[in-house]
């Protein structure tokens, strides 16, 4: 699960984690935040179409993705020509309300995120193995400003039956590693086992996709 793993996946276009449509749970539950028009931080964003939904809701987006090909594909497939700002030490691809920081998540600073009032995590937590996920949680706490609210959409299942990614994220894990800095509220839980053949064929008895609202204290 080192960076070369994901670089190889993007190079080979083995990107089954990329959804070819806007996430329906984002559309259903984002209004629960009653979010103002502030900037939304989207970590490990890949080339997700969810960025378009957020911009359509009036939010500038600040994505982060360490794979250059993913960033380039996002803008090319969106028919947008970005300006690349190299002045901050990490390339920032910009076009209108879209900004994508192309580089290591762990190199991001609180200063770079100081304008963010919201965040959205669909693919970051579930993509990372345990040790790296704990580092991710600690760094997220360090860089998100107080009052920042957002959604985390995660999967939960008996992890021992299937190796990730995607990895299982329980509510207990969220409370243990983020509960000291975030108010955590579950908004919904969906049975998605029938829609995920890999889990069915590996004998996983249950698979839940859970939506949480997180607010930085």
C-alpha cells in the first residue's frame, strides 16, 4: 500500500474504485450539513465526479491527489484547461472553482486549508491500511480548521474475511481515532452486499456503507 501501489493502479488504469457517476449518498446526505458556500476539502480525490456536484452546489473545491495522471485525467475529461501554480511547493492545478493539489497528503499544511469550511471523504479512509490510516486521521486533525464540517462515506464488514482495499471502517474506529477532535454523527447505514460481487464471492456475510457527519471541534 505504498505510493507505488496506487501509481501502478493508475498507470494500468485498474481503477475500479473510481465511480463513473456522482455518489448517490453524497447527493442524498450533503444537504444535511446545511453547508454555506465555503470551500470543500476532498482528500485523495482521484478524478472523482463528486467534485462537480460540490461545485454545482456553490462550493469551491480543494482536492488533493498524489497521482499526476489522475489529476490530468480529471481536467481533461471535464474539458477544463487548468493553470498550474508551482509557487507553493506542491503543484496546484486551478480552473475556476476547482483547485487540485497534486502531491503527498501528509505534506499538506493547515495554512493551505485555512479557507476550507467543509470536507468530504469517500475514498481516503477506506483506501488506507491501518497504520497509514491512523497517520491520515492524525494529520487530518492537524490541518482542518475548527468548525469545518463534512461527510465521511465508509464501508464496514468483517475485515478478517477479505483483505482491502477497500478496508473496513467501524464507528468504533472513527470514535477512537477521530473522536477526540470531531463530533461524529451517523446519518445513515445501507446494506450494499448484493451490489458488490467481490464480497459475495469471498463469503463476506454482510457489508454496510455508512454515512457520517463529522464536525471539527
